[in-house]
């Protein structure tokens, strides 16, 4: 049960991660111009925060090989906040040159996932972060932290909340401006959300968590509900539910931005984002990918968009 | 915010409606033997409450033309509770002869939907219920009530909570044992769940509501979360998310039973239903329908079912 200090927030900040976390798991390689077009549709709907790309090896993630070009294509739009993941110093140099607002330093809370993802130990990742952070000092670029497998690991199973807390403290010491808890393979549940959010509020009170859920097991928005009850006011989501899960054929990836915006709207929570505009962006995303995407409100429309219902079936209860 | 009397329940009763609400909206006509096989898979998983079919005109709903045969095929399994929708006295006679445990009397909270669905006014529907209820007196058959379009109408838009309350009072006066609020086209939202549940607790305190959500706009389980916070302990769902929405091509229908059971399990809420068994039933449902169904946990598996992850992608954050 939330206590009085854990009230549903009046306003929530939504960060769009579809162009990064969504596309990196999709088999289709979108041309930069199509990515920019999708981003502009999202901007038209009111999205301002983008986790846009990753400055990783183009061999490792070919879908994001155009990181610098994409930043450049969107950099002229005013009032956007563009962040990008960087795995190492070289990635940070590229991000700096490209002109991002923030770099996102990422590490997994489970050793096996971190080894498979970035080929080093958790402590080696944390040491890299210090190196990157020193390099960026004085550059004006914001440093953000992201913890993958923060709610469970597909290799190790449960992830101890203290492993998440330990990494969070490192990010706080580094002066990170934000900390995202990544539900990498959709293992978050409402009780785990409560446990992790409350633990982080104790160990890193200056670094309020951002929640990044996947809908792999269908309960992504139930986890958002739990986050809202706890007063968490920052969420990351992916237009259309772009993404998929590399471990489960047919399974959903990130929660769909438009479904989350619909939920927040209906709860009277301000996002600055227009649902109709998001539905248009979601439809564009489906056309560009050439497939139906998981987002639901994009197919059904807003609840009061009354359609042509002349062929209503009968006696259905 | 829930007050102290609205605590998350320790135990929830799940009623499986896939064979009724699910199949009536599916284009595939399942043979009775396949329906019975799916029901037996659900029984093996621990499901005991089935809304199994409707005794409606076979011309109006061909998918449910085998209502009596299906009841008969499952009647020999011990400890099952089998209910069926009946639109009129003739349907009630057929249900009685078939040997159901309960009939479900249904009416829409919006006049237009009721007229299109059962071709009469709401008051005419309520008058029919009295006739049916008198006919069933002394038969030992339980009478249940269901209110369609209880959270909104695809023709009229918003549905006043007092329209729902008025019908609920009729069901209470009739001696109905249960009242289900149907989210017929997926228009329920967390604030509407709160408003309706609290209103019904005032006007019909003896008739605790059952919640029946559709996932048409992706927030079905967010609405379940809201119901749980309010202390509601009865939910209706459909295996695999069978159903679809007659108004929105590609849109989801009922919330998926296995995704809901997964959520309840992870929240420590007892259902008496085994998730692995539900996933097996969900896979059977997909095979029988010959298509992928919306349920997510069926594709991804339980969160700690660690798979073969040798091909983990790299540097993905």
C-alpha cells in the first residue's frame, strides 16, 4: 500500500526510446530519413525527450549504425532533448562530436548479462563510467545512468535489489542526472517495482528512478500503475511497442508509448503529449516497419472515437 | 487512493469466458469436441468457473449453436461451475434442460447498444428478467446479472454511472447472486473502475461486482490493478485473449486469462490456478484457432523459465 508520500503524480515525463531500444531488436533496417520522419511525427505529438540511438559498434548493432547522422538530422528542431547510449570512451567521443544532450551509461545488474552484453564485469563497467565521465567534464553534456536486467536476468533469474542499489550509488557518486531501471526481458512485477523504487529512494535519494518496462509477459502497464501509485513520474516507452524480445519469438518488446499515454491521459495525468498525434506516429511506425505493431490504442482509436458500428453483432452479452 | 477498507484481496476468483465471449467474436467455428478439449485443459490448470456458452439464436451467433452439447460434454467433470447467457425465456428453458449451474441475464447500460444487441429497450430487458427469474424459481439454478457497455458505449459514448446503478438494483431485487460489469468494447479506465465499483457498493452492497475487462486499448490489466486496489476479488477473462473486437480490426478482445493469472501470481494473490497449465491451455487455444493469440506470457513463458539464451545480442543497454 502506498503511504501518503507516494501519491500518483499530477504530471509524468515520457521518454521515447523506440528509435533506440525499439529498432535495435527489429529485423528491418530503417533508413535514417525514415527514422527522422518518425521522430518528427513524435515531435508533432508533443514528445520532447528522446533516447535516440546508441554509439555502439555498427557490427554489433547494424540498426543503429547511423547514430551520428540521426542526431544531426534532428538537432535543428528546437527544444528537443536527445540522449544516446555509449558503451565506452570511444562511443562517448562519437556522441560528443555528434552533439547529443546526454549520454546514457549502461550496465546490467547481473554479471552474466553484463558479460554477454558488453563483454566485461560489472566493476569494469563502473570503472569505464568514471573514465567517460571525466572525459565529458566541462563539455556541458549530461550523464545519465541505466541499469539493465534491473528486475531479473534471463540467465541468472532473480536479481538482488542490493545489486541494483550498489550500481545506483555509483551513478549518484558520478553525478548522474538520472537513473533508469531497465526491465530488459520483461521480468518486472508490481512487488518488484515497489521493492526497487523504495530501496533506491533510501540509498540514492537524490536520484529519482525512471522506469523502463517491457511488455514481454503482458503486464507492462500494470507495472506502470504500480509505479504511479508509488509516485514515480518518469517512464520510458516505445512508439507502437516497437522492439520485440530477442529471447522469445512473437513476444512483445517495450511498452507502447501510445497505450501508456492513453492510460495516463485517462487518469488525468499530464504528459504534454497528444494522443491523436501519437496514434498517427504509431501508424507511421507500423507502415515503416511493414508489420502490425503491438500497440492497441493505435488499432482501436481513443475510447470516444465512435466509429461506424452499423454491423453490430447481436445477442452477445 | 484506496481507503483502508479497499485492500488488495488475498484471493481472487477467475471465471473463464473464452469459450463464450471469446469464441463468439472469432471467425473460426470450433467443433464441440475441440471446445471440450480446451475446457478440459483449463480444468487441468485448476479453472473451476466457466461462463461456457450462450443459449441464443444459432442464426445470430453460429459459433455457439452447440450450447447444449457443450454443457453436456463437460457436465460429467466434478466440481465445475457452468454458467450460460440467456437472452429470453426460450433461452432459459434450453439452459435449464441442458443442466447449467447458472444463467446469466444480460442487458446493456446504454439504450442504443441494448436495442442493437437484443432488439428491445432496457426496461423491456428488465421485464424479461423477471419473467425468466419466476420461471427458474425452485429449479435450483442460480441467476446472475451482467451489464454490457458498463464503462462506455461504442454508439453513445460515456455511460452515466447511475444507469449502471439502476440496473444493478434491478438485479439485486431479482435476487441475483452475482453482477458482472462488462467492458464490452474496451472503454474502461482506472477512474471509471473506481467510480463504478464505489457507486455499486453504495447502491447494491449485497451484490459485490465482478469485473470483466477487454484489452481493446491495451490497458485491461491496468484496470485489473485498479480493481485489486479497490478490493474487487472476482474477474472474468479469456484464455489466450480469444475474442477480438467486432468494431476494430486487429484490436484485442478480452484480457488474456494466463496474463492475468501471471499478474495475480506475482502479486501473491491466490487463484487456485496453475500458470504452467494455463500456458499449455493457451497454446492449445492458439493451435485450435490456427492463429497467434494476444496472450503474452504464453509466448514468453513464466519469468523464471530461463531459456536457451546463447545468442544474446551485444551492446544493447
